[in-house]
C-alpha cells in the first residue's frame, strides 16, 4: 500500500486530503503543519510520497523539499499549490519535487497524482514543464560545448534524454526510436543514475539548464 504524508499549515486542508486518500485505500501515515515538521516526518517515517504545500510557517515547502531531497530519502515530493506557472513551482522542481498539483484538482486527479509520483513517473505535464523551465532557466549560448556532466552519456542515452525533456513517454520514445519499451526504461534509468537525477522531472530540468535542449527546439 502506498504510504503518504501531508504537509499543509491548514488543518482543514489536511483533513480533506486525508479523507480523499483514505477512501482510495492510500495509507496516510502522518501530518505536518510546518516545513520543519515535514522534514522531521520524512526522516522518521519515510513515506513513499509527501504532499507539500509551498507556503508554510517556520520553513516554506520549497526549503523543506530541498532538505528532503538532499537527505537522500526515497520519499518523493508532490507539491500542492494555488500558484499556476510561477516561480514557486519552478523553484520547487529544482529543489527536488517530483511534480506539482493545483489544490483545486479533483478527487480522481489527486489520487492519480499520488500513485503516479509514488511509481516514479513524471507528473508535470510536458507543456507546463517546458514553459516553466524556458521561462526561468538561464541557458548557455547556442552551440555551446556539451556540459561535462552529459559527456558520460552514450549517443543513445543522449537521444533518450532529449526525448524525455521533450515530454515523450517511454512508449512514445520506444516508437520514435524503434526499440522496446523495456530498453527505453533501462536507458532512462541509466541516464538518471549517471546524472544523479531523482526522476524524470529532474532530467528535464538538467536538459534545459545545461543548454542540451533549447527553448523552441523542434523534436
């Protein structure tokens, strides 16, 4: 069973989230009202996913996400926000969040989001991810040399990374490259390992920030 923690400074919001998740037989193992409490909760309980509000007292959700990511915990952070396509969402992604969801999302969307993130998949819609990254990253000039961190990747791994950054799913990448889905999954795992990326969201961030993929570039 998926184990989830809730971090939001409003008890009413936490109560609503708990009710939604428990009806879907998702185990809510703890709650936090501040960012500091969220970090401590992850340290002690190591949930599969923590639903993280951005604006909380003592320590905001972005800093809490950063500390959870740096701790090496396996917990994935799903950011809950009322802010659509702004710097808070991008900062959370760079801090290590595995995706974000607006607080007014429907019940089914909320449940699906938790399960997607728990399974290690990318939650942020490709178009949204690209708009966020293109808006807030500073990229090297065109034709800049391949960054050192990417030089360890094979030509096929670079090709797969480019397609991941463009928002293609494993099935779509397999079809595009005419290889098996299992092979794509292996390539993605190797790329994440070599780049020390927690998940596909972090691969997208690295692809844009390094200049490997440029804004407006065609597939």
